[in-house]
């Protein structure tokens, strides 16, 4: 069980604590509870971990090196339970707790190697806390690449419980949270890779008339149609909007994922500038930046949009199919060829959007099946992303509440 401390108590103790532990925590230098950069002798060959090899708390890559040919920065021979703290740009918090059964991993000198005398799994999340990283940054030198020395890192005071059992419990909780976060991150990344693969295989490649993967029952050759032939294309307003406290919602390129924003223009401005406006079932598409990203309007409410978006009103094409079709490699390449790359940010003009070719199955039923598949896939991705964000928020809250 977890208990909450009365915030008026002056005892050095965390606000959130496992039941049964009441002793005050103690403050000690990091260098007193962990050996900083212990000496070691490198093996003849090893797996090298550089500063690009760790993202967040995960090791994403490593490479085999021979000692005689290895980079000079390959110096930190890992031992089970060691913590590798990023000393260059520590605000990135790309730190790693070494718990691999394998031997002969050597880390770059861009990390401080900490060999704790306390419980490693307790100390590791402590070092990830925003408040600790801020204290590290206060001691950093340099601006573009702020870095902290091993001695300055070792001088930072931290608070820890005297009870190793309490340390173990805290460490186990955060280890479990990290595993859950990594699980949902892998699921999210895996689904995104599936979507990327299907976008390549469920739409014909350039020069072909059928896709590699197809729903059964559909055998007709696909066509290529101009966007201007299957949709009507309209510009958003070029006028710099005057925002109001209420009225008609105003969206721009940064709102394409949700078509929601906290910006509004007056009803009078909307009637003046939008003779044609989005209706339910229409599609809005980005015209600058990541050109071709699109979303379907799913509301009957009036919606105003800036010129960074284009409005596509379908004539002979399913709206949801159109959204995913625009993300296919063929359509992306068409839009890219017609983009003004000399502009900043790069953009595509309305008439070039109309000329852009897209792959087009003549069966509306096939269009709907393709759109429904990708829509379900996006819903799954969003579900895991929400779980991932929730777990990260829980971890962030507990990092501040369960430590001093």
C-alpha cells in the first residue's frame, strides 16, 4: 500500500510513500553512494555504446569494436547494476541502467559511469527527475553543448531512505512502470510500421495499375485521376485573422491531426472571408511543411481555415479513402514534384494540387474498405498513444511525489 504524508510535516520524507516506512530520509553526496567512473581494463573486443545509442532509458543500438581500433571515447566497461548518466546535454535524459546478462559492453566517456552502493533501481529514477536534472544543468559549462564534469556530478546532494527494503520497493515500482511504457511504445511503433508498410503495398506503385495487396473480390485495374477531377479544391483565407473569444473555430496547419483549436474568429469575419467553407465529409489538406497530410471534417459546425490548408470537396471519391490515398508514396511523390521548394516554408499552389495525380480504384466499395482499414489502424495507434501518454504522466507525477 501507498500512504500520503501530511505536507505540514517537516521530516525529510517524500510526499507519497509505501506504508510501513516512517524513518526520515538522509541527504548524501551522489559520490558517497556511488563510485563515479570506476577504473577498468577493456577486453580485446566489445559492444560499444555511444551517445546516440541510448534514447530515453532504452538502448536502441550498439556496435562491435576491437580495442586496438576503437574510438578513444570507449572507456567505460559496464558491470551489472551500473548507471550511465549522460553528461553532455543532460537535459535530454538519455540515461541507462545496465542490467544485461551479457558481458563486455563499453560506454562512451560522454556518460558518467555510476556504480551505486545503494539499490541501483532506486537511484536510477531519482536521476531522471526534472528537479535533479535542473541541478545538473546549473553546474554545467558550455552553451551549445552544456556538460558537467564527473567531480561536479558527484558533489550533488541527493536524498535516500536508510532502508534498503524501501529502496527496493521504489525501484521495483519504477522498473514496472518503465516496462509498461516500453511495451506500449513498442506496440505504438509497431503499428506505425504496419501502417507505413500497408501504405506502400495497398496502393499501386508508379507505372503499375494494381496494388501488391488487395481485398478479395476486386480485380479491376486502378486508374490515375487528377485531384481536380475527383474533388473541388479551395484556398483558405489569406487574411491574418483577428481572434475573438468565441464565434467560429479557426484551424491552421498545426491543427490538421484533430481539426480542433482554441482560436476563433467572429461570425462576421467568417461570412465575409468564407464564401465556400468546410462541411461534414469534406477533407482538409496541408499545403506547407508536411504537404499532403489530410483529415476528414466530421462535424456540422462551421469551421474557418487558413491558407496553409486546402479544402477538398469530394465529387467522385470517398473522403476517408482520399485521406489515406494522399499519404501513399505515389501521391506524395506527385505533390512533391509540384511543390515550390524555393519558398520557405515550401508550399504547393492550388492549381498544382488540382493537377496532382492520385491512384484511384473505380469501385467505391473498394475505396471504402481501404479507408476503413486505415481508419481502424489509426484508432489502434491513438489508443496505445493515449495509454503511453497516461503512463508517462503517472511516472512524472510519481517521480516528484515519491522522492525528496
